[in-house]
């Protein structure tokens, strides 16, 4: 594929984020990849949720790391959806997945699941945490990994190379042509988030990015119509 679209937390612009409903919708809409976020529960389950606590996206409260899986299962994550674990998402959709490690402690647990279920051809791993990417790369040298950044300079290219990443996943609002050119010259793919407007899509195209992450299926459709 020449320009990739990734569904952000599934299709969070139209469904409750990071739920099975959202992931199934993203697959039905035809996204190339589906992104999700990972934390560890108190008892070590790979919980699919963006924030470190459950307050914003469920009817509960408290830190994910303080709650056992059974407690998290009791929460409503939107429209009656339950909080999923990573393995359930793998089983619910066939699309390629982009798993973002939010909790560094989840790196080894995720690596173990990817290896035991032979998912390396289907799941790529990204994180804001350099150490999480380095750990996954050490445990699974064949894994495709990416460094995520919101505030960054040209040194983010060197950081990605230092941890063995194959791609950068960067805030569209801070991207520059110079950085993109440097990353491409170093052999890194560059993806932008969160691209939710035609204007940002045009910027992504103009910078010759490899793809975008978006909340909305309409952006995916517009990206495929853009030459």
C-alpha cells in the first residue's frame, strides 16, 4: 500500500473508543490497520484502554493498575460495551493491528502473547516510551515497532534508530518537511496522528507521509481518493 490509514482506537469518531464494537466497525469500514492502547490490570491482563484510569471512558473510577480484570469487566465502556483484553481484539477482527504500549510493564506481557500466538506478521508495536520499544525489540527482534511522539525535534529520528524502530508515529501539528525527509533518508516510515480534517490530510499528503491515523472513516475514504 502506498498510503496507509489507521483507525484510531478503532473508529472512535463514531463508536466508543477501544471497544470491540469500535474495532469491528473499523474493520467493516476498511481501515488498513486498527490502533489500540494497552495497560496492565492489577492481575496482569492486557487491558485495552487509552487512559491510565477508567474514569473518562467507563462508568467506573480508579487506576487500571489498581483493578483486577474481574472488576474491570463490570464496567460499561460505552453503549453497554465491556472493557476488552488484547486477546479478544485479536479474535474479534482479522485486520492488522497497531498495539500502543501505554504502560511500560505491558511490554513483556505483550511480547509473550505475540510470540505464543504467532502474531508478529499481523501486529506492530508502538509506544511513547523508548524503553518499551527497546524491550520488545530485544525480546522479539523480528517485530515491527514504532516510536510515538507529540513534542519532538529532529533528534526523534536518532531515538527511533537507537531502539530499533522501523517507523515514527508523530503529531501532525508539529511535523516538518525537514524531519520527514531526514526520517525517510534513515529508512524510517513516518505516520501522522490525529488526522481528522481535510486540511490535515492535505498536509500529510504534501509532506509525502506514509500514512495517517484518524478517528473517522471519512478521512480514510478521502485519503484513498487523493492522488
